[in-house]
């Protein structure tokens, strides 16, 4: 599943939201700040570190770099990358600009349940399959649907030579259920052929959102099949992992009250700041240490007959079996 949202508010608020929740264990350890590598061909042309100018590409996103790019500025100089924006600032004229867009990708609930019940190497493989698939989908977006708005009437379009984004991986839904999903912050900066920068036409991503999501689903299916899972088509989210009962996926699609009841039932302590006022908020995500959530999920899985042992047995049963025509190939035909 892919969704796209315009980024609004301040750079600080946006960065805090993206970095406050622990993510898949392949990305960070519990308690560390969530960071992600800077991606996109355009990120190879700008950046800085303590010793001088170096490309941003492939580096972990720093907060000051996020703020600069969010506001359309070069992290190395503080100046606007767009010559028009820089000119307007130098002349003291007011102007507005869109900071960027959040491209979100999430797998079918069966994938998140499999990840939540798995341990060790298998858990890491599932999370890695998701993040690798997200990266491939974003690379497809950059190569095929990144256009820059040009012309005096802003009616013309030019193919971008590159864009800049950073992926932030989250592991829970707002209801504190297991839900692998990734936010890709695409900054409103498109690199032109002449080396200048312009605003991106986000309508291209909305118009082609289904095919971009199809790329993600096909890439994810390919990787999960290589891990050994048996898959079948799912009209809503591309595909699902076979053998995970519907009552299990339904159970892990409940409201956060189930998790809060489990915290009390199993005697887990909530972190500082997780007070009653926050609990009453339906809109804000709550932070509970990953190890606590994982233990709760596994206990809940055991109670409904699908815990870590059943997950391991299912994977062993499916691994190496002939699955007929690859779901990944079926999905890729529509790309």
C-alpha cells in the first residue's frame, strides 16, 4: 500500500515525528534516535561535514541537514538552492513554497504479523525485504515520474536529473499494532539538466501511484519468496503470506487499548512521559520500547494460537516447497 501526503508545518515538527518512534531492528537499536540514509541522485551534488564539502548521498540524515533541505536550502551554505527563491530573499520579498511530500509504503498485515512473530535472522530478513522494496520503488519514482515545473506560466515540465529523499522506517500503527511502514520524505528540490534547481510536480506521483505501489509489491514479493514464504494475491494489498489465519491478522489490527491492557496484564512498565493525558489522545503516536512491544505481541499471538513457534513451523513448512507461478512475476507484469 502506498500513500502520498504534502508535508506541512515546521521542519522541527516534521523531523520530530519521523524520528520519535523506534523502527525495525535492522535500522536501529532500542532507544536510539531514528535516522536514515539520504538518497536520490541529486543528493550527490550537495552537502557538508565538519571537514568541508562532501556529498550528502549515502550519509545518515542529520537534523540540521533535514531542516535545510525541508526549507529548500543548501546545507553547506544556508542559501536557497533555487535561484528564484534566493533572489526573492535577497530582495526582501515574501514568497511561499512547498517543503515536500511524504511517500509512505506499507505491506499487507500478514507481512507485519510474520515479522512480529519471527525471531533472529528471519525477522531481519522480513524487515530488510520491506526496506529494500521501498528503495526500489522510490528509485523507480525518481527515474520515471520526477518532473520539474518550468516556464513563465508554470505549464511546462522538464525531466529531473535527480531528487532528494530520506527513508524513515516505523514498526507500529497508531494503535500500537505491528505495522511495518516507511516514510520517504521527498524534498521539493528537482535538479535540472543545466545544474539549477526547480520545484517538483507532485501530481505525477499521484497519477502513477498505483504503478509505483505495484513496483513496491513486486519487489517485496520477490524478496519474501527468496526467504521461503508462500504467497498469494490479495486484491487490497497486492499479496499476502499464506498460512497466517485471518483471525490473527484481525487481532493485530485492533485499537491501542489491547496493548495497554496487555501492559497491565503482563506487568510491563511504561516509559517516562507515557501518562494518562497522552493515552487519551487518539491522534498522536505513543512510544513504547521495542522490546516491550515485541514481547506483548508474541504473548498475544500465543493466546490466539499463532505465536513464535507457529510462525517458525509455518516458515519451515513453506521453505523449499514448489509454489507454482511466482507472485512476484504476476505482480511485475502490470508494472
